[in-house]
């Protein structure tokens, strides 16, 4: 496995002191569930994903805060959301072909999980955490900020996607003094092409439902439906 990891390190342009961290970042929990004997030597990437998610959020927040000095909280949140959404992070993962290096259970492999945006985004976050632990925050910034800068330039040319969740939150907080929440209603479809249905709630009142290929997309669609309903009601 060392040679493929060496090749991946070259693509990432990161010289890991401890490649076991990179290996952990690429180990899906399903692989260990299927191969019990590997558990003594490997750990899944779930803990690294948790840390990487926080790091990605922090650096995206700091970037948009510095880049848009006149923007309010709502606009800053929209820019950050566009940078850290599943599809954006999955695109970063595809750039380095991370999916081909992930250790997966046979069932996940057959389902086409290597190309699943949610899995790729999780793996990317885990790799970010591995870089952070091995090399520190400066190395993470050197790796991640050029990706964010390129994505941000594209977003500025194409226009910022509407962040329906932020718009709904601002409206519900202003009108009712509470924060909307989202509840998973259904997960359907094959593993490699799932569809999620979420419900937007204000307290116990259902405001709207939405669907999407990821949890984030379904929540955005639910928020959009909620806003449409509120507008029609008004």
C-alpha cells in the first residue's frame, strides 16, 4: 500500500511524516466491519472526518470574512455554505482521485460508493484532518486555501447559490424568535444513488418538505419549500 500512498502524497503535495494518518483517512468504517482482523492495525476515518469538518468550516469562515469586509452575516453564511457544501468538497476529492484509494467493504464497492458525493466529501475532510495532525494548520492552509480561492472565483462568476436555510432561519427567528430545525423523513434509493427527504420545522409546525441526493441538498429543498409556503400564506 505504501507505493499508492506515496503517489497520492505527491498529488496532494504533502509529505506526511506518518502515512498511517493518511491511511486512516482513507479507511471507511464498512471495510473494518467486513474485515475484523484489520481492526488491530487500522482505524476508520470517522474521528478524522469529525475534526476535518471543523477545520474546513473554520478556514472557509475566515476566508469569506476577510474577502467580503462589507458583507453581513447572512451573505457571509451563504458564501461559506457554498464553499463547504457536499458537492464542492466532493469535487476537491475527485481532483486528487481520493475515491480510488478508499478502503471499502465489498458491498459498498459494488454499490458504486467510490463516486458518491457524500462519501467523497467525508474522505476529503478526513484527509484535511490528517494533514493538520501531521503537519499543522499552516500546511492545511497551504493545501486548502488555493482550492477555496478557485471555487470562490467560480462562484463569483456564476453567482452565489441561494442559501434557503439561512433565509428561512433569518425569517423564523425574526418572526417567531426560534430557530428552525430539520428532521429526516425518509432515505430511499440504492447505496450509490440515495435520495433523502427532510422536513423543515418551526417548533412542532411542519413548514415544508424537500428531497435531494444528500442531506444538505434535501434540507435546502425543504427550506425552499417552507419559504414558498410562508410567502403564499402571507
